[in-house]
């Protein structure tokens, strides 16, 4: 049962992130263009946090009562982490060095604990092991950032397929990197899914 929960959590997390990435690529290529790049620094946390929160809640709701708060705290965590990332990049790196791969990784990885910290506000209502969750969440999302930053050619077949889809919608050739996000999301989902399975009480009440 707990293994199944971890697998479902991993798949839900990876799917939410991959579909969000695909939607952003379609929005950039076919709808908003460079205006989307202007908007993302302000709305990036919500763009990723809401789909992840909802998809994970769909798994979580069958195991604990009052799980709806998970969506809110996940959204808060992503928004806080993304805002901190933008500040770190703008203050420490962009003016003097530019945002190279390692500096982009640091900008994204340093705020990663904010996501887990926010989610512990929900977890503490059904389980006391919030420290385990904070550690696992940080490890999972740092792993996500590492794959996204340094694994740009991961799962090339997936990226080719999504690139074809985006190109048809946009009407011109577009490259995609959704495959990287699929792998990165699976990493984050696997690490946090195992922690969730360990965190939930042995007999958790099911929500109606």
C-alpha cells in the first residue's frame, strides 16, 4: 500500500510539472511570446505550485482528512521559493556574472527548503514527522533543479514528441525540453513520495 502511494505520488508530481512545462512552451510559442518571459518572474511560483499542489492533493485526499490545505501550503511554498530565487539571481549573480548554469542552480536550490517548510504546516495536522519531510522535500527539489539545470538532453524522445506538438500549434519549428522536466519531476516525486509513505500514520483516516 505504501509503495503504491509513493509510486502514485511520483507519477502525479512528474505529470503536473511536465504538463505545466508543456503549457508554458505552448504559451510562449503560440500565444504570449516574449511577454511570457516578462510575466514568469512574477507568476512562476504560482504557475508551478498550483498544478503540483492539486495533483498531489488528488493522491493525498484518499489517505488523510483535511488534505485540502495541502494545495494552499504548496502554492505558498512554491511562490516563496520562486520569489527568493528571483531575488538571489538579481542581487548576487546577474549584475556581476550573468546567470550561468551553476549560478542558476544555486539560485534555485538555495530556496528549495521553503517548499518543504510551507508544506509542514499541513503535514503537522496528521503526522509529527515534519523534520523528515523537510529533509526529503529539500533533497527532492534540489534533485529536480539539478536535473533541470544540468540534464537538458534527458529523455530526448519525449522532448522530440512535445516539440512536434508545440511546433504544430505554433506554426513554426520549436524545440522542447519537456523530457528533462519529466525526469526531474520523477526525481522530486520519488524522493518526496517515499518520505510521504513513511510520514503518514499507519492507520490514517480516509476523507469522505
